[in-house]
């Protein structure tokens, strides 16, 4: 079964595509335009000109998956970058939920150590003598 697991790579096709393109046409776009392997452990995200529809292409073991989302009134906010953007699965969920990826930033991961006295201190402030 196809899953959007955390380790899955997500690539966005920057330009709008003709949404009449099917599985084979999308696989060709991945290979020839993005320069990527359509059979890799990744998903490839495409949008239409009005940015109200998204297609997600993925390969699993013995066949392609094609997921389609159509918004009734809103628009997807596509990143404005020059290179092929790589997203995390979490960022893909943000994009599908209508968030602007340029503004959405998760909190940084912090590493803490519990001391014997019960206080929690950030690991970056620990010294060898503490």
C-alpha cells in the first residue's frame, strides 16, 4: 500500500501543466523535465494553471499511484523558486492544506538533557564541568 511516510522525498514541478496529461505523460515529465527517476521512492507534485488542482505521482513496487486534489474555491500557493524544490512530507501536507511554504516554518528541533536536580537545560549550554 502506498504511504506518505516521513522519509519519502517530495518534488514539485514548478510550471503549471495541462491536466489532461495522464500517468505516462507525468512520468515522462519527471524523467525529461525534472531529470529525476519516476520509479524512485519519491512523489512528484504537479499543478494546473489556475492552481486549484494538484496531481501527485508516485511509484510503488509494481505500479504508479496518481492522487488528485481539486479545490472548490481556493488556490494552492506554489513556492516561487528557481530549482526543483524538494519538500518533506510535512511540507507537502502544509501545501495541500493551503499554507504558504515561504511563511510556514516549523519550530527548530531542540536537544535537552535532564540534570540530577530535576531542571532541564538545553544541550548546547552544557559544559564539560557541569
